[in-house]
C-alpha cells in the first residue's frame, strides 16, 4: 500500500507502467483470455474486474494523443459494429480520465490477440463479462510550463 | 513517466516501495556508501541527491507512526550528538510530508550498516554530502472512513 495510489496498483503492475514509453501498449484482459500463453510479460490482478483495473491504470498512465484512437477493443464475433456494454464502460472511463472524446477501435479477435502478443505487458483480471479486453497505447507526460 | 508521480520514481524504485509492508525499512544512501556490497536489493538513482530522492519516496511512502522514531541517520563519527545539515534537511522534509514532528535516531556507523544490510532495499543516490544517509521505516495507509 502506498499513499495516493489505487491499491490495485501492486509492485509488478507499477513496474510495468513506469517502464513503458510512448507508443508502448498495455492489454487489460478478462478471465477467459489466454494471457499466460500470449504475454511477453504477464501481470495478474485476480481480485478485480477489468473496469476497476482500467481505472487504476488510467490514474497514472497517459493515453497517446498522437494517434486517433489510443484504445482498441475486441470486436464482437457476429456483430463487429456493436460495442458491448463492458467496452462502452471502458470508453467512458478513458474519456473521463483524459477529459476528451475518444474513439475505440474494435479489432477482429485474431488481430487483438496479435496486438496483445506484441504488447509491453498483459494484465489479466478476474473480469467475467465477455469481450472485457482493452488495449491501451501509452502517451506522454508533458513538462510543466511553456514547452 | 507517469501522471502525478515524481519522475525520480522509476520502475525498480516503485516496485520496491509497493512491495514493502509495515515495519520494512528502506535506506537512502549517498554516493560513498557501500550499497552494492550490503544491499539485499539495490536500486540506483544516479541522477539525484539524497534529499531529492527522499522527497520522491515520501510522496508515496507513509512513515511508521507505531514507533517513536521512524527515521534513523548515521551519527557523525567524532561528534555523535550533532545532526549534519543534510540530516537536518532529511528531518524537515519528513516532518513536512508527515505533518508532525519527528525524532531522528542517529546510529553509530556500524549499526547503520547493519540496519542497511537488513533493509528491504537500499537506494543509492548521487549525494556527495557526507552522512547523506537515511533509514526509513514504512508505516500503514489507513482506510478511509470510520475504522
């Protein structure tokens, strides 16, 4: 436990977030996701669902504002144009933390897996809602003052 | 870089701070200290002095309020009752972060080494002021509300 930090931010998750640089991706995935099989680096947060973990992560991680869509989801297999409620919740959370509108990019399932395999880290949660997976692209922290 | 965090809090230092529990000790030491030889776990912050690192650490680490003195310094070899300016600066910083008066416990040099060898981690800085070493004992983060 540390002052001011969300208690879901344990040592390994903090290490991964701080080690990431601009453009690196983090996948937050549900309990059905093949995390251990595809992660370069796996962090488990077994006690929380994906929206709780996303909120903890976004309290520290800036999203990339150099690209149109710094968030990607897994498209619903038979209805690729619908955003499931859990993905809508991801979008609302991210828009709140970033204080700007954000477009979520739905990726075909196999593309999502491919991006997760390339991601800096995969955070596996206890999320049980289907399609409770999200890819985040890290942005920059700007210096204060006129730069 | 992460939002809201002091940039001196790199991945390895964050990991150590978050992994520590109540009563675990952290040593922040100067550039002359035999850190690599005595640390169970060494974190280097080569670009900053000990007061800068202490301020970064205390932005997240609560000090123990179960003990009279959660901070120890290395006593001056020929003048054990004087607190060098760098140790006075440690004390002021800690009192500011904790918002309470704190007693610094000066330890004979060999005792300081012994405590550093037992510490959870040693953070070696670029501090050049002699006696620029401090031991911190981690406290607890209390839940919000009536507990």
